[in-house]
C-alpha cells in the first residue's frame, strides 16, 4: 500500500511537470528542456522567501510566479525572435538546452552548490494517507481542473486550441499569437515550479534536483501521448506507479532503468503513446 501511495504521489508530480511540457509543445512544437531548470529557479526563490518570511504558502506561490515570468520573458525575447527569423523547432529546442545550463550556473552563483533542505507543506497523517500526499493530491487536482476550465471553457482557451491547430490561420483571424503563447509559457512554468516545491521536501534542493523528475515526466508524456492532455496525465501516473512498485518489490537500483525500458517499449510498439494520434503524411 505504501508503494502504491508513494507511486501515485510521485506520479502526480510528474503530471504537473509533463503538463507544462505538453502545453509548450502543443503551441510551439518545441520541447522545452529548460522546463525543469526554470521550475528549480522558482523553488530556490520560494526557499529563500520562506527563510525570510516563514510563510511557506505565499513563498511557493511567489516563487512559481517568478518562474512563470522568467519563462515568459525567455519566450518573448529569445524563442519568439528565433521563430520570427525562421529557426526550426530543433534549433529552438537546442536553445532551451543552452538556457538550462545558463540557469544552472546562475543558481550556483546565487545559492551555491550545497544541497538545501526544503520544508514540507504538511506533517502527520490524514487517516491512512500521509499529509504530504493529501496536499499533493489536492493541489494537483485543483491545478488540473483549473487548466481544464481555462482551456475548454474560456475564450483564451479557444485561442490556445486554435494556435495549436493552425498558427498561421489563428494570426490571420486576429489572435495575438505572441501574447497567447507567452502566457502559455508562463502557465507551464508556474505549474512546474509548484510541482518543484511539492516534490522538494522529498529531496535536497540543488540546481539538479528536478533533472530526474523532469526526464521521467517527459517519458510519462511520451507514454501517454505528447499531443493529448489526458494521455499526458495517464502516462505520468503510470510511470510514477511503475517506478515505485518496481523499486519496492524488485530492485530500487534499477527503477530508473525500468522507466527507460517502459519508454523504449512504447516507442517501439506504440510511438504515438496510449492516447496520442498517429501522424500520417501524404505524399
């Protein structure tokens, strides 16, 4: 039971991280490899604010907001300019990798390389569940329901879906692509930084602490279907559960290797993911 709960807990964190990957990919066709590092920056800011104010909730929200702003500025002044000049998605993806290394260096300069302890958002137990798990569950559900409402029930959500279908036609219809996609990058990194603060108590925070969760959340998105929001959620939970159950009952040393094995199997058998659409090209 403990392995099931811990697997679901980690899976929910992967959901939040992978949903940010999905949002950016759907609107720009770019895989943002700086996603985890931008979220790490927000986690560091939250930790610093908590040390000064001792209000963890406000610190986490402010840190997430700062991550969102950094991500939005990164898109508007670097990625968007690259798009405007005709840089292809692969080149823009490489730019995100470069930005990730820049952020890591910045974090070392400001906060040092020593791992730091992050306080838990909740202590004790709620019935048979750890309080931390209940917090992660409630926050994840709140954010996912909020994103569903925004994307499916608002005019802004219609614009996001239009851009993901046909960017040029959306611009022709009067949609401000730059403005909408900038806000998408903000939302993606805001959610990612929240995920970073939720998982931080399980680790020590340093500039690399979200690298492993980011990679596994990306695998979860691939397993579920990178172009399907429900697939991203299901795939991330599958990865979290499989990783922890394998680590608990078979071998903790090879649980990460098992996650990559799952990714390899899906890429060979169903490369579009569980709920993804098969891409067919006409000649």
